[in-house]
């Protein structure tokens, strides 16, 4: 029996940084978009280059184990040089790999991460085996015997198993944390609602929450009409719409503005924990999985759990790699003790 079992993707991530990258902002009447660009037709020099194992299933399993939880992972890989790298990366991570699936006829997921000078990134992703998880690949007995099932973003045909595994876990009194991905969200709210109904904790970023609820956050009001409100009214509406069961906690992350949560009684807002930003890859995985784990650590204190998640996320973005800066609970608590002014608010 394990404390938590994760299901999601496993990839070999190659990080590429170039000083020649440009950030281009494009404005329309109701929207602002930013793009990373390079000179067209040019040979661009690479400033820095490294490779790490990543993917939502991997990142969250490593984090849960690092936080002291007995952890197992379900993900699908091929039988190639990249799968060897994935397996090698776990040799000292204390994660049970007995539930992974390896298919020699498939390629392991592979991503190229273009990192900007601001620390943000654009990901070029080849899904490979990650997009082909089938119901027959999943060890349902392992899920039944876990305390928590963490569902990381899944893609392609793998999303077809989401409803089955979430329903199975809920029917067997296993807590479900659902970190929805864009592939699932794009199938529409009625599809998503079936999975949401079986999740005790739901985590999305603001862009995903907007896509899922079809609620747009009106631009520039943060500094004008709603400047005195800690949580934008449109974000509150997102949180309320995503909460489809009484027992649920809904969390929306909002980049540099921090994160919000809603439990049906109160809205919570937690600012970002300050620190250097090297790369934002893995920050969302660290935040969502730490929040889930911290609820047990803090005896269901939602605001404090948001703080724990923010601290661990700040540790990840301070280093180059999705799991390099992960902290233990003890390290998180030491950082919070060193900054007593850092806190959350409720509305």
C-alpha cells in the first residue's frame, strides 16, 4: 500500500536557451498575447543547453516522494535511449516503478524547452507513449490500495481513461487530485464535469480555468476597476463554476499574481513566494502536488497549504530543471519561519 499513486506523462526534456530570443507582445481589443521569437531563416546560437527527465507523472511522483510520502507512479514509455534515461533518473528517488508500462513499439515522450531570458518557456512536445495509455495498462489494484490518486495532465488517447480511473478511485474511497490539462479541457465542460465530480481537489492555471469555464478575465482591470479586490471577480466566478461537489477544493494558479482557492465557504489568495526565476518548467507540477500533500501536513489548512505549495514552486523555478529545486517539508517550513510576514488572505 502506498500513500499516493500518480498517473501522467514521462518525457526527456531538453532545455535550450538563447540570448537571441525575443519576447513579442500582441494586443487585440480584448486580449494580450506574448510570443517567443527568433530571427526567421537565421542560425541562432545556443547560450545554454541541458537535459532532464520530466513530465507531469514523473515530476509529481518525485515531489511526493521527496516530501516523505510512499509513492508509486503510472506512466508509459518506449524501449529506447530516452526510456533508459527516464528509468535511470529514478535510481535514487525512492519511487515505486512497478506500475509503469513499457512498450517497445512506441517512442518515449520527448520535449524541447525554449527558455527565455525572463525565465518563461515555450515547449515543443512529442507525446509518444504518453498519449497512448490504455485502461488495460493501469494497475487498478494499486489505485485501490492508495490513499491518494494524483492525476497529472494527460493527452491524446490517454484522456479516455480519465473518467474510469477517477470514478474507480472515488468509489473505493481514494482521494483524487485532478490537475487538468488542456487536452481534457478542450473536450468541453460537460466532459470535464464527469471527472471533476470524482475529484476532491482540482488544480488548474488561470488560462486553463478560463478555457474550461468559458469565463474571460477582463483585461487590465487588475490595475483599474478591481484594483482594491485581492481576487478578480471573474476568477471567483471560475472557482465557483469549477466546484461541482460540496466536498471539493478548487485551486487556480495565476503566475506572478500567486494562487487562489475556494472551498465553498471562503476564497483564499496566496501571493508568490519571492525568489530568483531561472526556469518556470515544473512549477505547476510542484505547486499542485505540494498543495495536495500539504493538506495532510497542515490538517486541511487550505491557506497554509497554498503557502507550502508556493514555497516549493519557488524552489523549482530557482533552478534549471523541473525537479532540481524541490524541497522537503522541513525545508519549506524553515523558509516560512524565516519570512514571517509572508501569508495568505481570505475573502
